[in-house]
């Protein structure tokens, strides 16, 4: 279903838990999201932080009703998630 939505004509997409699948399927979905994000805005909501942080260019964390910007500079350098 996620791949079908990614190739729709919508200018913006909201994907809820797109990586909630097998690791092989999650990798394929990640590639489709990366391709689709070249031409549209995509909002990802997912608990799989290890996959999400590798493909996003801006991250907000919702914590007790407040949105906080998350920086990955330190995390990407060490990949210790």
C-alpha cells in the first residue's frame, strides 16, 4: 500500500509506520520514499528510528505536547542507535 501512495499525484504525503514490515521490505520502501521525496514533501511517522534517521533531512520529536528539533550530527558520526 505504501508504494501505491508514494506514486500518487499528491504534492505532500503523510506516511504512518511505513517501515512496519520485514527488514527486506523496509529497505525497499526506504528506496521508494527517497525517490518520491525528490518531487514532493513527505512526513514520516514511525518508531523505527534506525531506518528513519538515515533518510530524513529534518526531524521533529513530539515530547509532552512540544515539538523539538533533533540533530543527527553526533548520531550519524557514531551510528550507535
